[in-house]
C-alpha cells in the first residue's frame, strides 16, 4: 500500500516514524510539505519521498492522509483535486467534520476521519476511526491496516463522538506528559537527581498503566489498593482533593472536547 501525507509536521512524523519502524517501506511513503526544513528532516530521518506541492507523482498512492492543521485544511484541499482518483482519503484533523472535508474536496466521498496520537511513533498509538457512508468495507480495512501498524484502533459510529476521542486519546499524551513533568518537579523539590526523577516517574507511569491494562479491576480499586489507611498515599490524595485536581483534570478534558466541536463549527462555516 502506498501512502501520501499532506503536511509533514508533528503527527505526520510520528505516524511515518511508526510505520517505517514496523516495516512499511519508506519508498511507499510520500509527503507533501510546504516547509523546506520539514521536507529535509523527513528525508534524512525516514528516507521518504518529499514534495513541495501536489502533483501526479506525489498523489500516486492508495491512501492520502491529510495531516495539516484544521485551520490549514480548506486552503490545502483544492490543489489536490486534479489528482484525486480512487485514493482513500484519511483526515486526522481535530474537529473537522467529514462533510466539510468532503465539500472542500469537491464532494469526494471516500473519506475516513481518524484521530491518532503521538505514541504511534513507537507503535503504541491508539486511533479512533469514523467513515463516510460511501467508504467500502475494503477501504475501511485499508484505513485500519495503516493505523494498526502503529497501535490499536477502534471504530466510532457516531461522528459527533470523534471530538470526545480527540479530547481523551488525541490530546491524552499531553496530559500524561504534564503528569510526568509534575512528578519530576516534585522529585526535584524532594532532593532527587534528575536521573532518579526520570526513572522513578516514567517507570511508575509505565508500570501503573500496564497493571491497569492487565487487571480486570477498575482503576479506582487499583488506586484504593495503593492507599493505606493513615498512610502516605492517603495524605497525597487528600491534598489533591482539596486542590480539586480531579475536577480540574475532568474540566480540562471537557474543554478539549468543546474546542474540537467549536473548531468543526467555525471552520465548517468557512466556505
Ligand atoms: N500533534 C498531535 O498530537 C495530533 C495532531 N492531530 C492532527 O494532525 C494535524 C497536524 O497536526 P500537527 O502535526 O501537530 O501540526 P504541525 O503544524 O506540526 O504540522 C502541519 C504541517 O503541515 C504543513 N502544511 C500546512 N499547509 C500545507 C499545505 N497546504 N501543503 C503542504 N503542507 C502544509 C506545515 O508546514 C506543517 O509542517 C492537525 O490537524 C491535528 O489536529 C491529530 C492527532 C494528534
Ligand atoms: O491539540 C490539538 O489540537 C491536536 C489534536 C489532538 C492532539 N493535538
């Protein structure tokens, strides 16, 4: 399968890196990227073909993955039109609705909306997928094959829920990195070295995530098991509760969901 990316930024780099690491031939991957530096980085890092603009050669592919920012999509679509034949189009833009991307692509119907995340770079991503009605089963499987090469996938029947997927797993790595940052900062304040802080915080997140994934028990039960009566965890959780950490966290995720919907509404009105 030949894949072309439109936009070679952060997420395209994560997906391309993951695809190449899991055995996709770099010669089957092309990127259309406006920035000369971005193209040079992609060529050096992964050996993929890079183009400055759409052309028959750039769009000689089975799947075209739209990985420009939501605000860049409407302008980026028309130059693709002369070269769209039967390719499956996959848009990973946050918020943008299938109907709007389809309209910007002259009513093209073979479009899957996907929401991956950056752990795709190491094959540990998770992607929500949602397809237009005209996308065939074989094409759905094609989209799944690309994203499963870099992690797990799940289908979302109701497109409105793609904003929730974005808020949970698309943006999710940032919340985890913030948590790691906070643990490391606290470790520093407690006199641990940066190397000790790094090992302790990252191994704790990895271990807890693996335990949660391999356990049949709910996260709250696993949390209670760490929390001894009158002990240290209880003291930590009580202080966090007083500071409304959980409420603040949930409010943040809901804000991401609202921003996705808002982006879709705002940009969808735009032509
Ligand atoms: N960064 C992330 O963790 C995730 C991002 N996404 C989505 O992926 C898309 C890209 O996000 P990032 O990679 O973070 O943004 P980015 O800004 O790093 O990458 C976008 C790239 O597109 C290029 N570009 C813009 N217009 C172009 C055009 N007309 N033709 C060719 N190249 C063009 C820019 O030069 C830039 O390199 C967004 O729509 C975002 O919502 C989805 C999931 C996760
Ligand atoms: O922050 C954003 O808008 C993108 C979508 C999900 C992760 N990054």
